[in-house]
């Protein structure tokens, strides 16, 4: 299926690895011109249809500078994918999670999304159309323990913001949706300092054993595996596409059947 993204201008945050990298590649392969940002952009260099921008997106000015770059280069922004985010495990529990910890989580996950959306929406309102896709998380609605309480709160704020923007700007031809991945096979989960390795060290077991224990404690994944970054990117590309022109204000879960509730 042609997703009708050829010639569209897309901005992607947190684009250098994992989901962000897969989104960047997928949109570019669909013919979009992608302006992709991260601190380290070495992995983005030389990709067809991709302009790599080195930025600290957690800086309050960073997201606006990224949108400005897209406008300078192409004169419009058709798609914004807010993928920037991060998590630190709070293994000592809620009472040891400080205000500064919550502030860090919101700076990384919520305010980056808020600021990039605010900047892109100005252009989208002027051009009377656009699509924003925010990467939230199942942690926004499913919280098995306190180890990610600040991250879950920030991602819940992203989901709420998604609904609010969809309602306000829908009549102006702008769609805003979210995707909420469960465990994804990226460094965040499987890297040397990822969730599995960090929990494994605390439990005194290897990362694979920790990963199995974590998933079992969540109730298990029906498909028996983690989602791939490419699968998340495909869903995002479909939501960004004009093919989804009457879908807005929706938070799509992609978790292999992890969440059991209806």
C-alpha cells in the first residue's frame, strides 16, 4: 500500500537509535524528507532523504530549533513524531524517588513532546494540515511496580496531551495520535545498562533471567516475544499517513498482548 508520504516533510525526535531510528528509516523509505534529531547523529549520517540535526532536545530551546530547521530547509512540516524519551529505574521505590527524579522524567518525556508540538502546530495551523504522532508507553496505563513511577506519570501526561491537542486542532485539519509500546527489543530494555541488566544486577541474576522474571510479573506477553522497533515504526507511519485521515485522538497499544484488560 502506498502511504502517500512521498514528498512530505517529517520531523523525528530521538532519532539516532531504537524506535526513532526505525521511524526515520521507514518514513524516508516511503519518500518523506525527514529532519531527524538526536545528540549523537553518527548513525543518521548518509541516509537518503534524511537531514540529521545534532541537538539537546531536553534543552527548552531544542525542539523549537529542530522545527525551525525543517521550516528553513523545506518551508513546511507535515509530520511530527515525538519519540524523544528516557527512563531511569527507581529500584528503591516511590519514597526514594525525589522531585528531581520526577522533573528529569518529565523533561525527557513530556516537555520535549510539548515543546516540539507547540512549535510544529504553528506551522501546521498556517498550512491547514498535519499529523503528530507521540510515542507514549504502556506504563502510562499499566504500572506493575514503583520502579518506573516517574516515567509512567510522564507518559500518562503525553497521552493526555495527545487527546487535548487532537480535540483543539482537529477542525483545522491536524491529527494527533499516540502509540504506546510495551517491551521493545531496543537498548532501553536489552542494552548493557538497560532494564533487564539493571534489574538483573539488583536481583543477583543474569539479564535474560531478569527479563523473563519481569515479563512474568507483568502477566506475560501473549505472542511470547518483545515488539521490534520496525513494528512500532510501521504503526507510526500508518498514523502519519493521509490514509489515516479520520483517525485522531487515539492511543494505540502495541505490546504483543501484554495488557489483558479491555
